[in-house]
């Protein structure tokens, strides 16, 4: 997965309208989530920590949801 693809997928996940939709998107895209994706996610959370703490918290929450699933890939 490229950096741009990672950013696009992170945006898609953040825009999920419900927890059910988020879980569906995760299941659909889990095979694509590689080290680039997780690196971009971590970098985004860190970058937003001072600019936009609310977004940083959402990114961190997304990472916490996804990291245990990473071993399933």
C-alpha cells in the first residue's frame, strides 16, 4: 500500500458513519493494511497531537482498534 492509499483509507475509516460501518470497512480492507498503512496512521496521530487533539484521539483510537488485528494479516 502506498502512502497516498494509506491516507485515503484512514480518511475512509474516520468517516464511517457508525461502528457497524467501521467494522465492515475494516473487514473489507484488513488484507491491504500493511506496515506503510500503520506507519502513516502513527505519524498522523503524532502530527495532529498538537494541532488537533480531538483528531489525534480519533486516530489513536483507530490504531488501538486495528493493532490487535494486524497479527491476523
